[in-house]
C-alpha cells in the first residue's frame, strides 16, 4: 500500500490510472488543491471497512465490549460453537 500526492491538474490528466492503482494496489492518493482543500481517494472496499470500524468504535459501550473480547481471546478463554448453536443464540436476541 502506498500513498501518493498529486495536484488537481495532474489528477484530471491521470484519473483512470490513479483510480486503477487505488483499487489494484490498495493505494491512497492525496489530491492537493488550493487553500489546503485536499481530497483523498481510496477504494470503495477500504472506505466500507473504515466505515465499519468507525461504527464499531463509535460508542464507549462497543469499544468496551471489543476490548473485553480481545482480552478473552488473549487469555485463551474461547468457546467453539456449531452453526446450529450460533443460529439458536442469534434467534434468541
């Protein structure tokens, strides 16, 4: 993954290559504009990932639950369940 910067004029000239590189190589492109009104181009896949991460970390309760789950994982406090058990638990909520 690489981050490159280009100005708006060059971005216009090379938009196809820039967007192909973003998708093909997980690159980011910073397009510099006057008055520091810069823009970042990233793939939709990465954008969706960032949105999900922001949602999951968006509340103190979610962050606390995720931290607790990671602590359980690190302690080896795991339980494996079957798909049927998961479906049953999911339907109870």
